C-alpha cells in the first residue's frame, strides 16, 4: 500500500473543480494508493510522473523507499499545462 500526500494548495485547487471532475480525480488518487503506476502514467524524465484523468493531469513524485506518492499539482490539460 502506498501513501498519497496531497499538499494544501492542491487540495484548495481541487475544491474549485466541478464536482464530477473532482470525483474522478479523487477516485484516481485513491487508486494510486494501491498501484500508483497502474494507469495512464508517463515518466516526465525529471523524477516526476504524470497521470491522465480525463481532461486533467496529475503531476507527482514517487518515493520508492518510503512508498509515498507526493502530488505536485492537478491541472486541466491545455497547451500550456507542461
């Protein structure tokens, strides 16, 4: 089992998303507790990863020794997301 750490700024941004989208993102974050690399994950090459959740992207770091996923941000996919 992995631990998913979500900092306060990310929690506040999730509160502003539409309820339907936020539910999907929360479900994806919950699934990351069991298997953080089991879905549409891409290694971004700088020690971070991104997970696709519909039109949103979750960028995170994985601490392999501590089995911790640290969410860096959650944003709607646009041409300037990365």
